[in-house]
C-alpha cells in the first residue's frame, strides 16, 4: 500500500518537475534579445565579425542551460521507474 503512495508521489513530482522545467524553453527570449542588441551595436561600429564568436558562445551556453534544466526531470523519471519495478517484483 505504501508503494502505491510512493508511486503517486513520484508521479506527481515528475509532473511538477516537467511543469517547472518547461519554462526553460522561455529562457531563450531574453537571451536572443540581448544577442540582437549586442549584434546591432557591434555592427554600428564595424565589429560584427569580432562579436560573432561571443554571440555563438552565448547560444551554446543557453543550450547547455536548457539541457541541464530538462535533465532534472530524469531524476524523477528514473526514481519512478525504479519504484514501479520494485512494485512489480513484490506483486509478481
């Protein structure tokens, strides 16, 4: 009986985690805006080529950050799978 509650708690935690990490995709908007402003500024003074590398670094860092956020869901997914396997073994 306790295992059912644990499964339910983990399932709820996973759902909540996905709701939280879903917001990570919106991190892109302010970063893209910042990149655009920096790019425009660099272009205004003839430094667009020099700025390009650093803007690419920002994009790469953003993707790593988003990926790390989404990986947090895996903690709950893996725990849920382990708990389901334990329940199967105890019922089987």
